[in-house]
């Protein structure tokens, strides 16, 4: 039946993460450092609000844009935490996770022939969503020598007049890199010079360990050019609730809402009610999670450096991206052989783009006990490999 598939779907490769973990599913006693999902449960007050909403029979549709009460809370939250001002009536759309928001941005603004500039390495969904929207992708390398920050020099190398959208995803998945205001200002100049729109995926904005996150949309002149995407999955351990959002210029949000109303209709009402409670009462719980991630972050960086591998110190998100080139194995070879030899699952760096070669991604959203055992097994694998070279 493949002949019935649209050509651009038939040639779309499977996710480099999910493809690899199909193999993991067939094995027993594997320690997985692969999935970017908090190991914490959603804070109790948030869960309780969702339970109460069900008890009260709140199981209906909401407006397409989402509960106005949630949009009001988000408007206040974004202003007080990031200095961003959005009208809750017209400039915020509640989505089914941040992933839907990314897809809506791509479909609303891209046309066949357009080019999207995507930092490399970065989250696996950006390029496929651009392709499904009819555009093509130019990857922009981010390098270890630059702490994996996006540089204008690299943008200049891949720029084409067909470029319409730039993706910014900092703190970054998989590298954990961040960009401060001084890093972002030259990017803003580039955006104005080439009349680009920006998809700013700030899903990890609350998970930073060095200073305060600076949103690209807060820079002078960037408010209307930026579509700010975020959600509740990472910060509040709410992955299964599927609540995200996109904020931006009213005309662009209006276009996304029209797509959303014909496809998703609205995000789940129980999740939206829980998200309201998260914004109101779960700040302390969120901060406690960040403190624990910070401790695990330092544990993982130390562990990889102790085994002789170079490891960039991540300053955001909950991933480390160690350099495994000393082993003379490709990223996929390393991940496959580590899984078979030591039953530890990591993600090949190439799952996140061509520049990920020579690295693996390890999530530290797991218990300290699991991380210590995983590091012990990886150390044994690396020592054996290096001894045999």
C-alpha cells in the first residue's frame, strides 16, 4: 500500500530516537538514558486540580484558543518572568503540547520553496515539520568550540534568499547549550537584515543553571517577528497532560488558530485546568526539580570526564552530550555496541542532525541510582574499547 503514501511522507525518515529505542524494547534489564522525560510525578496540587475537574464533570471542549483563564495566567507569567507582553485575547494559543505548536508555526507561515534555518544539532522534529509543510531545511552547525551557541558566521554560510524562518532552541536539546543576551543580539540583527521570522522554542527556559533565561522575543524589534513556543511538560513534569502554547503577533496566531480548529480543535480541558494550577501553585515544586537536575548534571559531567571523554558542561535542559570520538566509533556504533555489551541505552548524536556525529545524548532525568550504575557500565565499555585500540 506504499504507493498510496504521499511522496514527501514516504521518504520521511523515522525519528532517530524512536528508531533506536525500538531495539531497546526487545531487551531486558536495560538502563535507559534516552528519553527526555522528567522522572518526577506532576506536583500533587496540579494533579488534584485535574482530578477535581473530572469530578465536577468538566469533560467538554474549550474554545479553540484554549481556556481564557489559562491564557490570562500565561500572559501574566510571561510578563513577570521574561518581560514579554502578550494579549491573552489574540496573541496566545493553547496547543496539544509544544510539539503541536511547532507544527502549527511551520504550517501557518511556510510555503513550497521556502527554506528553514535549523541549528544543528537540535530537537528531532524541526526538520520533518518543515518538510511536511513543503519547505526545505538548511542546517546551521553549532560547534563545541563555541559552546554549541549559534553564531552569525555559521548562519551566513548557509543563508539563502529563500530563507523565511529561523529556529532558535535554547536551552538546547541535545547539547544543553544556552544563549545570553550578548549572543542573541547579533542574531537579531541578522533576522532584521534578511527579513526573517523566528520560531523560538523555549520549552526548557525554566531549566537553566547559569543566570536567567533571556527570550529572543524580548529583544528590541523581535516581538512581532518571533513566535514563542513553550509548554508545561519539562518544567512541571506534565508530559502526559499534553499542554503547550504559542504566543506572538495576532495575525500569525490567528492563522495558526484556524489550522488548529480544523485539526486538533482544542487541547484537553483537564490538562488546561491543571496548567492553570501549575502556574499558580507549583513554582516551589518546579524549583526543587531544577535543583535536583542541577545536582545530577554535575554528576554526569564529572562521570564522563573521569572516564577520559570530553564533555561540554550543559547550562540548561537535562541532557549531556559527551564527545565519544576517542573511541574511534561512530555515534550509532557506540550506542549500538554499548547497548549490547553493557545494556545501557543512549541516543546517537546523529539523531539530532549531521553535526551530532561523534557525540551521544544522555538524559539525566533519571534517579541518581540509575545514573551512577549507567556511568559505571559506560566507564567499563569505554575502558575496554580504548584498551583495544
